[in-house]
C-alpha cells in the first residue's frame, strides 16, 4: 500500500508542476480546474500499471475513475476554455501582483494536488490489496457509482441546454434534476466517490480510503462547491431565494410546495 501511495504522490506532483508551468506561460490558472478530474485518471493508471493487487478490483476502479475523470475534464474544458481566467484567480492575481505565479504554486496547484492525493486514497489502496477479490460490496459500490454518474452527467447536460437558450438569460434553472436538488452535479460527484470508496473497502484495510469520499463530500458541501456557488448565484439570479426555499441543497427530494 505504501508503494501505491508513493506512486500516486509522484504522479500528482509531476502533473501539478507541469500544469503550473503551463498556467504561468499562458497567464491562466483556471486550467487547474480542468486538470482536477484528469489528475485522478493519472493516479488510477499510474497505480494500476506499477502496483500489484487483485486485477479485477484494479480494473474496475481504474475504469470507473477514468469515466468520471475524463467526462469531467472534457466538460469543464469545453465550458471554460476561451472564456478567460476564472474570477477567483483574477482576484488572486490582482491581490498578489507579480508574486501571483509563485503564490499560486502552493495556494492553488499545491493545495489541489494535496487534496487530490487524499481524495484518491480509495483508488490507491483499493488497487494495492489482493487479499480479497471483488464480491457483493463491489457490486453495491458500482451501482452507487452509476447513480452518481447519471446525476452528474445528466445534470450538467441539462444545465448546458438551459444556458444555450437565450430566453433563459438571467433565469434560475429549476427543471429536471435541478428541481430535486440545487446541485445534482455536486451530489452525483460525491455519490460516485462513495461508490469507489465502497468498492475499495471490500479489500479490508483499504477501508481507510473512505477518508477520500468524506473529504470530497465536505469540499463540495462546505467549502468550494455549494457555498461558493450559492453566494454568487444569490447575487446574480432574481428568484434564487425562492428556489432555495423549495429545493433541497444537496440530497435529492421532491420540491416543497410554498
């Protein structure tokens, strides 16, 4: 297991340093958001290729992480590229001036790399244990992952179609999955990681990797996901307060009748 954790750490350091150099050259730190999902794919394959374990579990985890990570990276790449630097990094750049490239190395790229390593613990540990092969927990975990994948991918697709319609400019998206939860994409993201964590946990000691989905869920619900987006939406979207009052923040449920 130590080997898997080391391989993952080295892969993340190499990826984040490369991404940081590119961001300095193009003066756009936003590319780190696109690399976030892709980084987990790199971790999964780096461990799969270099570490021995139960091949069935290794293949299952690697495939699921690849599907999640590549879909997210492609979606964010299509959405973000060509639209300039995200306002979060613009504000940081203004604050730190010429020091920003060096500041971003540890506050943006280093921090996200560290979080990537922690969240990917089930990917690392689940592939490094061959004491137990795949069984009922793997099936349960895969089904849970599939539910999350549907919520995240369908939610993103519904929002994309909504934004493309000029008639929806300035309006709140409250149709489809967005009527059940204000953040179907974030909910789906968290659920997929719980699925991967459960698959890994079947290996016994790899249950330590459940730290990963816990951290991912906290990030999405308490730190950089829901709170940051809702603070922005409340300012930019008339009627958002009413949407908040009737719609679950995270876990899907039928909307309240106001």
